C-alpha cells in the first residue's frame, strides 16, 4: 500500500480500497461514500476548490477534498455533519 493507507489497514474494507484508487469521483459516489446529503456535500466541495466541470459532467478531486476536510474538521462537522468514512490521522 502506498501513502498513509497502511496506518488504517485494520479499518479499511474492499469498498474503501476501490474508492482510494480513484483521483476524480462523481458527486453521487462521493455523497454516498461520505454519507452526506447532495447539497451540503456540493457546498463543501466548492469551498475546497475540488470541483471540476467538463461540459455537463461534474468531477470532484478526492485528494483536494480530503485535504480540506482534514484541515477544517470543526467547520465541516458544524455545517455539514460528521464524515462517516474519513479516517482520522494518528496523533
């Protein structure tokens, strides 16, 4: 495994591994994975600067979004609820 994934290997299932293989995800994939509503999730992704539009397709850069969510946990939790699947960094 690359990066910091090995730190959370006891918490990761097959769905997580498949999700981590993608750099760009759809809005529907992201809202289901992070267990959030569509509008709050879209607002969060826009604040993070992670949304890319190609014609009518909307893609979210997963790396930018997760970095933003880790840097602003209180803001994100207060406005949008907790993230069911975002692994917490070891302290």
